[in-house]
C-alpha cells in the first residue's frame, strides 16, 4: 500500500518546542516595540526574498523561522508602535493574538452550525448591541471590517425599502437614491457600485465648516428627488469621518429618515466607540436610532485585524437579503448543522474564520469600561496635541478637533506649503520618528494624526511636534538658501 501522508508533525515534541520559542519571541517583540524603529525601508535583498518562487520541497521549520524573523517580522507596518497614528489603524492586544492562535487551532468554520465558535460570535454580537444601544432582537454579523459591514447594511437597506423582490429582478427597474455627505468613506461608494445602483445615485451633500453634513441641503435633495418620481432609499450618517473625525447631526438625520420613511444607516467605523466613553458619549447621540450600524473592533476597540461588525434592527429583512440555502447547506434539527446560528444567511461569505474569540477574550480580560476609558484617553491626547499645535508658531491647526483626529501643518511664508508638508511627512516616516498620515482639506495638504493607539502617551505627541518643527525648519532653510 502507498505510504499515507499528513500535514501533522512527525514529532510533536519538536513542534511544541518551536511553539514555545515562537511565543516567547513574540511576547518580547511586543514588549520591546517602543525601542525599535517604527518603520524601516525594506532592503533590496529582502524584496528579492519576497519574489522567490513556490518551493516544491519543504524546508526545516527552524530555517523558515529565521527567514520570518529576518525578512518579515523586521519590516512591520509599524501600527503596534506607540507613535503610529496613520490612517485610522488599530494597535492590537497580546491576549487577542493568543486567542487568535487558539481559534486558528480549532479552525472552526463560522458559516453556520451548532458549535462553540458560532455561539461565541453570537454572544459578541449581543455584547455589541448592549454596548451600542441596539435592541436585543436586532441581528448582526461579525465581518472582516467596516467596509464589509457597510456593504451588508446597505444591502439590507436596499432590500427592505424596495417593495418587491429585488433579488429576483435586480435594480434596473428602479431609480434608487442614497444620501450622505461629501465626507463619506470611499467604501460606501464601493458598496453602492457593487449593489448595482451606480455612484451617480449616491448623493454627496456638502458639509459645513465643521465637516458635518448640511441637513437643510439634504432635505432639499430628498424632496426634489421625490417630486421627480425617484425612489429615495437611505440616509447615511457619519459618526466620525475618516478625514477629520466629524460627526453628522445624527438626531436630525434620524428625524429626516423617519419623516421620509427612509432607511437610516450609520457608518460608525471608529466613532461608534465614543458611546462607551465616560465623558464623550454625547458624540454618538442619535446613533441608536439607526436601522443599521457599521463599526470596527479593529480600530478603536484595539482588537487585532480583522474584526468589524454590522448591527441591524430588522432581522427578517437581514435574513431575506442574504439567505439562500441549497440542499448541501440545509440546516438540520440536530447535529453539527443544527441550531439557528447560520451566519451565512446574514452575509455574503459562507466560510468564515472564528474572529469572535479574540474580541471575546480581550473584552473579557480588560472589561468593557477600560475600552471606554482608553478611547477617552485618546480623545484627551488629541486635545493635548491640538493645544501643542496652537501654541507652536510654526504650526497651524487645519480642522476643528472633534474627536481623536488632529489635522495640522507646518506653515511658513513664501513657499509651497503642500510640497513642504509632504516632505515633512515622508521624513517623519523615514527618520522613524512617528507615523501620521495626510489628507487634503480644501486643497491644502495636511498632516493627519488619527489616534486609536492604546500605547501612546502625552510625551509621544511632544516628540511628534518637535520632529515636525525640526524637519520643517531644516527643509524651509534649504528652500530659502
Ligand atoms: C476605516 C473606515 C471604514 C472602512 O473600514 P475597514 O475596517 O477599513 O474596512 C469605513 N468608514 C470609516 C469612517 C472608516 O474610518
């Protein structure tokens, strides 16, 4: 008989030893993150390593581990570092990463069935409703992120608002319209495109000086579209825009949605978490009136990638938007494919990893209140940075700080400030001082600090400001000689 093979190790003690070493190294890796440069340019030899072809024969695990240390662990994005504030990116926790390992060994498929992974994901969804003020009977789904959560929410909006079976006939007989502000995240437009609605039908309403949607213009647009026989479907509210952290007037948006019988969707990717802060929960006022709410665990809940969530108040519409159960997926009354926990009936994906365990473990370890305090700490740090900027003559605040995002720039006379600030940002990264990112506000290139970092201290913001001023002065002097 042919020799039968398996991917399991031939020597379990050897893999155990390897595992222990790996865990020790990774704990040190995280413990010492502050001492290492936040980011490094990847050298040519390592770039070549990434281009090697597929190995036909296996290699010794110890050798592979050396490669991982040399070529992979050495060149991280940097977002676990205390001075990473680029884009809106989470920082992770050690216990969540350990939970990920356990979930990975279990290797459950969360598409459906009666096993612990689905019960835990269901519990995490129940905790989410509790923490964000959604009724118990709401439905939900743990997703890879807020992009997927927004797509699921807007799909249900489309299904719920259109009176006949849009799954059968598609959207071509309809003139569906969605409304939000110009500050909406790009994933909303992608969702609208994927839903076959076309981005011409995503109305982007202008914002005021605080980057909040102009609700009077919004109402006018809805009214005009109704008068023209179009079908307004959904209002999308921003709870923390990606550019400046602005929060739309969610109460007024909820009122408008009620008045015009539209779906109210809130993109609270990071901002939703303000609801559990001790002193800034007013920012999320009106969020609980949404029909659907998309948010991330991997941003301001600091959970390791990937983890987002959608909550929906109309469970039946949620189910009807996605459920499709061929014979090979039929749910049985008993056994492993028994029970009600079929998440594949509530989203796009069938096979799903067990993302719930890391969320469940981190929240259990620290308690929800601590996450609220940490988000508050980030907001206070953003205020501190705002004051530093305002008290530094070479710096200029470029948008109001309403939450955890600070937009500012180096300023000087008679020079191209956009080019100057772009160069400052690049040197901040290259000199491994800190990693903010940038955005463009009213044509101005601005340095943007989005603080969802539970490792940052006030001193880290001092280091950032000193770095920006020093580099800015250096470049400005070079330009002027
Ligand atoms: C990050 C973000 C998204 C997209 O979420 P992902 O988790 O990156 O998919 C959507 N909306 C806002 C406001 C965001 O900040």
